[in-house]
């Protein structure tokens, strides 16, 4: 899976994450260390609306090719 934050591909090792929700939580925690927060999420080229996160959150990571995040302080 490619993970991109603010248009920059990052080297992020997935450990025990199995679903989109797991990855979102891990990225959110990682960004907190830099006092950043996620503002938008794009999965496989399509923006995920906050109202869709519950449904999409159970998606297994092997079905995700690219995750793109916008983040800001």
C-alpha cells in the first residue's frame, strides 16, 4: 500500500493493521507526534467523507492500493 501525506509518499511500515480504521488510527497517532491532524482522506483516488468512515473503516488493507492524507497543524 502506498501512503501519501500532503503529496509526499512516506515510508510507513504496517505492523498489525488489518483494516482501513486500523491504518487511520496508526497514521493519526503518528501525526500527533508532529502536532498534525488529518483533514482529508483519499482512498484509491476517491475522497472518503466522514459519514462514510464507519462503512469504509472495515475495508481490509489488501483491498487498498493508495491512501492519501491531507494534514495540518
